[in-house]
C-alpha cells in the first residue's frame, strides 16, 4: 500500500489513492505525503472519506474549505499539514486572527476542523496539546477585551414580513411570488434555508381550512427516519399556492417547491435545489423592498437580511409573546439553548427579577 505523493498541497486533483481497485475520491482532501504517516493512519483516512455521507453536505464542505486553507498555509511555509506540528497549528490560528482579521468564531471553527481530521486519522488532536489550547484561549480573551462581539444576523420580525408581503403581493413577477412564499415559510416554520430548499411538491399537503402541512424528512439536528411536520398559517399557505399555481409546479409532485426564475419571468427547473447564493438574494431583495439600499440597521458583519434572519426574528417574537425557552427550541429544532439565548438575550434582560423589584 502507498499514498500517492504530490508536489503541492493545492493539488486537490491528485489526492490520496490506494494501490488497489478501491479508490478514494480525488477531490476530497489536499494532497498528502506518504512519508508522513503509517498504514494504519492511511486506512483510517480512507474509511473516513468513504463515510462522508455520515455528515451533512454543508459540514463536509466546510471541513474541506478549512483543510485546504490550512494546507495552503503549510505549503507556503514548507510544512506538513497532516500530521500537524502543534506549534504550526498555534501559529496558524494566530495568523488567521492577527494577519487576516478573522472573527474569533471563525478561528475556533478552523481549530475544530483540524482537530477533527486528526481524530478521524487516529492521531493526537492538536487541541489536546496545552500550547494550542492556551493559544485559542488567548485569542478569545484578547478579542473580548478589545470589544469583539459575536455577530448576529439582522432579525426579520413578523411585522416586517407582513410589510414585505404588502409590497410584493400585487406584483405579478414570478420570482417575487416565489420569494414571498420562501420567506413566509422560513419565518413561520423556523426551518433552515437548506431544509426548505430540499422540499418537493409532494411534501406539501393542503387542508380544507386553508392551511398546509409540510413533511420535512430531515433537518440539521433531526435525522431519525420520522421527519418533522410543520403547519403553515392560511396567509403563508396562500403565498405558497400563488407561487405553485403561477409557476405551474402544482402538478409536478417530484419537482422542488422552489426553483430558479430567469430574467424573462420563466421557470428554470434543475435537478438540484436552489443555490445558497440564490437564496441569500431572496432575503437581500426583501430588505431592499422595505428599506431600500440603506443599511442603517446593519451590524458590523451583516448589512441586510440573510437566510438566518427569520430564525432570529421568529425566536425573538416568540420570546416577546411569552413562549418558554423549551417551546422556542422545539419550534426551531435547536438541541441546546445556547444559540437561542444569544438571540433573545436583550429580551431576557427585560424579564430580570431584580428589575421587577424596582418597577
């Protein structure tokens, strides 16, 4: 057995291969030096690559992006990316923060993915070495002391959704009917945009009372074979019906609920869901419809609504209406409260027991 040696860590097209009929996808990882590890490590890596379907596509793509960045950094400095020298990992993390100005959360994500590939290969994780752990702690603490805050998507609230609807409902452009239906579903269901984009027409059932039921076969956090059932309010159902009927998708059960629309106002069906870029444009267009090109409400990172905005806004709206934390987590299929608490922290401050004592 041998691992193919390639000249550059950027040479993604000639990655790891085994000298047997069983091959590894050559686009999966940056190139590796066979002298850097033994047969057992190589076997662990091949098994890991063969099991890529155990991970969500976004997670896998995110890992590959991080590893390519890490491999390029190593290649430019004549270093080996796997197995990594722990001092190199520490230096790389500080490079991301101090030279590239990456957010602390991004630096932590890179560390996590580098740890992951080492763990999957059966190697000691860099984070298990105290100098790497201390380095990340130093980055976090220094960043906080300098005033860095975790970025949060600009929330899309219920009243804003209705204003967007008022601006778009009379428009006969096909893409705006699609956009309104997509945004409405994303707000009322709290589904992630990737989960909505995978919906097919056969996953929608319309009820006599004017509502609709969506069968979401799996989410980022729920993969149990049962799926998740979401019910749409009559107004959102109406937006969805208008889109499906105008687009002609109502009679195509195997089609994706949301497809592309070309510049000539014609449906553009593909074998794949809408791209992330196309979906993000839906939300930026909605922002422009309501607020124009001004970004007075923008944060340092976000200038318009994004695909995550409905989840943030809906969580805040539910908290404001008196919903409990478990109820909000259930609606958004969150497994831990940390993310939700970040969204509703300002509202929680209003519920302070000490504050009530002075009212």
